C-alpha cells in the first residue's frame, strides 16, 4: 500500500520566520512528488518534482526532492500571514496520474 | 484557474437516500478524479476516469459509483447514503499529454452532510 507521511502535523511561527515542511513516501512505481497549498477551499498546485527536476523555486517558496531518502522538503522564507494554510504533499504513481496524499501540515503564521 | 465546477456546492440529505454529485470541466482533460477529504485522513481517492466510459476504483470506493458519458462530465453517486459518507468531496482533472505531468487541478468542492 502506498504511503505518504508529512511532518510536523502543525506549526505556528511568527511572521518573518523561515519554515521547513517534510514529506516522506513509500510507494511503488514513483513518478513525481507534488506540493499543494490549501486554504479554506480547494487545494492549489505549488510544485511538481520528478527525477529530472529535483529542485523548484518560486518566490519565497522552494522545494527539493531526495530520491535516495524518499523524501522532500518545502521551504518558505520570510513567512507572511497569507502563508497560513494546510500544505499537502502528494506522490504520483502508475500510469493514470493517480496521486496519494499525505494528511498535510497545518501552518499558522502570526504577527 | 482550471475550468472546473462542482454541483451542488452544499447538500444535506438523509441516510438511505441516493445522492449524485456532478463535476464539469471545460479544459478537455482526459483524466478526472473524485476524492473525499476528512480530518485526519487527508484526501483519499474514490474513483477515477481515464476517458469516456473508462473508470476505475480508488482506495475508498465502497458505497460509491461513477459514470462518465462525456469528456466534460464525471458523476459520483452514493447509492444509499450513510453518515460515514459525510465529507467534503473534491473533483480533480489532469492532462497527461502535457509533458507527462501528473499535476491535478481541483474543483471548489461539495460539502455533503448525511443525517
């Protein structure tokens, strides 16, 4: 059974702090690892990492895939209150783009 | 945003009644998915479709059925709703033809309450 585990479950930081969110996986037929941000609505896509693209960056967010350790991290620098959300990690497997999701990390950024 | 709509957005129903949720896309994507999201479980795949009339089960398919008669529409049916099916349901779409990407884009969700 495919498994994706995220840590920590929740995190409270002050605005301006840097945070690191973790995702580890045990799956068969790994294709990709994706990060999503979910506020009080649908998940929105952040990054997709694959064997040919193990590092992605967009503004204050960056992510790295470690295929040897079967894990990924999502870094957010200079956090803002707008970064408060649940961050979901998902792993793509098989031939039908199926995703297995972790339970998410709830991030709260306070003033 | 990807052109995905879900209807209804909220529904309250009673145990034992049939319920159908609709997902409609305007992106002409081949793959469509139904997930449920519950506290402590994250998003779990119910069923998915890889083309018109082509569907398969996900990890939590018991008590659910799906149909896809057109590329743009994917229906999820609860034949006889139970309280354990109270959840938020998300539809997602994907287009593997774009560089083989696994990226899925989500609809706004349907909050279903079964009393």
